[in-house]
């Protein structure tokens, strides 16, 4: 069916917001962890995108800073954060990090902050694919106050058996998840692999 | 294991590029369709991100314009494009659109260009979730020449039974897919739903 303004006119405003939040589809569920002036912080994001492989760069969209954003402020303050993919086994805890706690979300949810190799930001111990990032730049999005943050990928931890002969990572083997909108989580099941496409 | 430069030193350069392309994890497989000075065009993207729900905005990362990018040029020329989620049934055709064809990828792959409601860009007939976008802005990413394009979501087509009482879209029911890196595709299976998190 065609979704029109009339369709939304009989729904409440949260219905419409949820709908638009879902439209971009499934995206990797990740926990971003930082440590700075607000202490240890871990927050749920589903807006990590590949920016480039050489140099290895990752992008991340932060919500508008109209309220205090501990993750973003720590990124600017310390220049370091970690990205941690979320497996099915910690979905409930990962979702719960989005609640407004006074204490660290690590303490509140029972997720494990792990310090490795002198990296300032903690990794999430329960995550099967973790990497550290160093701040490179950020781009304010004028249209709605969101911010695209660019980081360089520095230190990566993943089980070697999840990497195939081509350098590709198997996210089904990692029991990794994808998020749709603000409330729904999906498992990913490998469907197909195609080589570089030629006419 | 920790992935270091030494790990890559015994691999070929494509291995390292593939690995970094996978790190951001699964992201919705989408076909972006346009019609402009190069004719009808349809191209595979896995970099669609939610920018905001009010107004409804979507972002899309385009590769550097060091070679001709028909999709990006059409977006700037015509201000219109469509986003079409890719179900399992057309994965092979969707992947094949990334080959360098002289003719339209619609003709080359057998995907169906569908014109609806006077929209200038075609929709992909085989897609279970399609929406039209109007150009709003674009942000050149200085670090590597990629471009973040922002579009407003205007016209949406999706089966009503895929939308639940909260306005959330069921991507398993749509048989929708996610892409990892350049070569691998995953089905998505609904795992869990959690309400708004409170401490």
C-alpha cells in the first residue's frame, strides 16, 4: 500500500516516528564505549557506516546535542572510543544501556568494561568483534542537528575462525545482530556470497 | 585474536580491503534507482542511514567521484531517487547491478523499473519496501572524497501487514536482506523486541 499523510493522521505521533525510524532497515547493533569526564560510558548505536578501507575509517551518527551526549562529549574530549558488535546473548543488556542512568551503564547493566593494550576507552568484554577508534573529524548535519563523526580504526579483536580466506568476516558465526528502529533486533543468517560482478 | 599490521603483511591487499569493508557489520541491502542524463540507472548501496524522523530524512554515502558516478550525478541533476530494499529472491540480480554495464542495469539484470505517481525516478518492482526521496543537501567527506547525501522521504510503498501496532516494520516478513562488505548477504530473523528502556 501507499503510505500517505492520511495513513498517519489516525495514528499517534509515536507511531509515525517509529515507522520512519524503521525505514532505513536493519543495521549492525553496536555498543560505543568511552571513558572521560563523565566516567565510563557505554551506549547503543545502529548508525555505524563504512567510510573507507584505506585509510580505515568508520562513521557514526550522533543525535543532536540539545541534551548532554556523554558519548559525543567523551569522543571530543579524549579522541578515543571503542565499537563493539552486539551478539544475541547480550541484546537485553545492550538495549538497557539506552535508559537514563545516573551511574555508568556498565555498572547498571552488568556488561564488562575491558581495558586492553593501554587503550583509554574500555572494550565490551561480551562482544565478539571489538575495535578501537581515534577521532579524525566531525560534520554537523545542518538539517536536524545530528553529527557525523569520523574515526580511524586502530586496534581490532575478533576470533580468527570468523575470517575467511578472502578477509571477509562471518557475522552469523559471531552471532551478531542488527537493529531496526528503536526497539527491534534481528539475528543475521548467511544467505549468499557473490564474487566481484562483471557484465 | 588481535588483528595487527603483521597479520595483514602476509595477505594480499584485497584481503585487507575486504576485511575493513566488513568491520562496520551488516547493513540493509538497498537498490538506489534514478533517471537522468545517463538514462535509467539502478545501483547497489549498503550505506543508507536514518538521519531523522521529523522531518523524515535519510542519508546515503556515495563513493568518491574520481570516476563517473551515475547515481550521484542523477541525484544532483534531477533531485529525485528511490530507495528499494532487496529481498532474498533478487539478491543475485541486485549484486549484478554493480557490474560496469554500457546499458541500463535494469535491462542487463532483468529487474523491473516501475513508474508510479508521476515520480521521475523508477522504483524497483521486485522490492517489498520502496520509497522516493528528494534531494536536500550533500556533505563532502574531506578525509577520502566520499559524499554524504541527505534526502527527504516523500512517497512510501510497503505491505500493510508488515507494519505492527507500534508503527514498526517487520523486515523478516519482507524477506529483506543485509549486506556485509562487498560480497556477502544475510537474511534477517526477528530475535527480540524491547520497549523504551527505563532505569
